[in-house]
């Protein structure tokens, strides 16, 4: 089956513990993609690396209080499930609040 131009599709995904869920994904390019079960590990790996990079920055800047909020969109690229933080419009879905006391 071929994905349409950026029409979301539901795809079966296997979580690390073996639980199957369906996620809505966007295709990042035109290609034939089978609807086999995809591992969620690419998304969790991306999440781990994003949070580790943010934590490293927070350790350097040492705010008294920090809050980071971001959303990930799921997509398919070369047949693999991927996490998308920045869309084609160039806007990132990332909100950072840092506070320092006197």
C-alpha cells in the first residue's frame, strides 16, 4: 500500500514490553510501505537522546527551576517508524522555561 501525500495512517507498533498499539503516522516521502508491526524503539531512542541533550544543557546553566515541554509527531521514513520534532515549516514544537533566584 502506498501512503497518500501527508495523509495520516494508523500503523501497528510494538512497545518494548511486547504490547501492541496503533499510532497515527505521517509519511515523510513517497514510498511503498507494508503495514507490518514496527518497533517503538526508534521513538524511545530519539526521546532518550533529546532529553539527555536537554539535561546536559540544564546542568551547565544550573537554573533553580526548569520546565521543558515538547511534542513528537510520528512518521515513516524508509519503512521505519521515526520521531519528528521539527516539521517542514521549520517550526519546532519545544517550550522551555528556566528560572533563577537572586
